[in-house]
C-alpha cells in the first residue's frame, strides 16, 4: 500500500496480482482507496480517477455530512447504550465489584468501575456478546452459502465493519453488535460472500442479493446510520 495523488485527491494505492479491475472506495472515515492490478500504468490510474471525479466528490460530501459531531457517551446513570439496535439505559450500582451486565432491560455497572474503566467495560461486553451472536449467524448462513469459514474474531477494525483473512478467517468489528439485527446480519452475509469473491465485483453483489434480496436497504441504512455507533 502506498500514497497516490491525483490533483487534489489523495489515495491509498493498493496493488494486487489477484485483482483484475480498478476500483475506488471511500472508507467510513472518508479516506480514499484506489485498488488496481499490480503493474497498472500510472497514467491509466489517473485517467480512471478523473473519470470518477464527480462520483468521488459526491461520496466525500455524503461522508462529511455523516461525520457530524457525535456526542461522547458518559458513563453515568441514565445514559443510553446500543445493543442490536436498541438503546438500553445504564444504571450504576454501589457494589464495587459489579462488572457490566444487561439485566431487566438495563445495563448495570459498578459506580466505581464506571468512573475508572467504563469504556473498557463496554468494549469487553460488546466483544464477548458480539462473538456469541456473530458466531451463531455465521453458523446459520455458512452451510447454505456453501462456504467454510476458518473461524471468527471480534476486535477493533478501525473503519471497517468486517474483513476476511488467511485460512478463511472472518473478522468483525465489535461495534457490529450495536447495529440493528438485520443490518448486523448484512455485515455477516457480506463477509461470508467474500469467501467466494474477494472483491466487490458484479458477481459478488449478485451473490449477496441471492442470499439477502433486500440487501440494498440494509446497506443504505449502514451507510447512513453506521456512524451513530461512534460515540462510545
């Protein structure tokens, strides 16, 4: 991966021997990625970027709108925290050893732990419960999609919701478990389909549509509202 500049647009250039086409993507944070087959002529890449300039500016404008100021969560009584698309209020308790739990429709956490490590408590809880829920969804869909994941990991993936790695391992951001169930399921299907198709080719999207006929609606929701998980 290297930097690639075309006029006022700066890209992360990713070259691969496996890739057959040139593609531009705009990451969740607004970063531009230019993916191309290894050996592609620089002039060809510049022509491609200039042909897509209007689309790029449109996408950047959309991202800028979405990246509005997201209020930071405070680990205080009554603060709402998402889990599978629903908001649950936090209740602080005086037991100093009470780690985070979801009980009776409320998150419960020690007042002392909330003050010293509130964010890490939530990340740990989301990671553990995300692993459980996502593993179940992967096991549910993988056989009928005729893929065999090597396993899954739930961790911080930066601006990505998911990715595939060596040995057909699937990686999911812990924030996936904050999304509504249908949208989190789309993230799972998306990554499972990558075990058939490495890149976002027309064939890839046809496969996604066969599995989730309404995937466009879920995909649009994720693009429009995914940033709402950024406040933690």
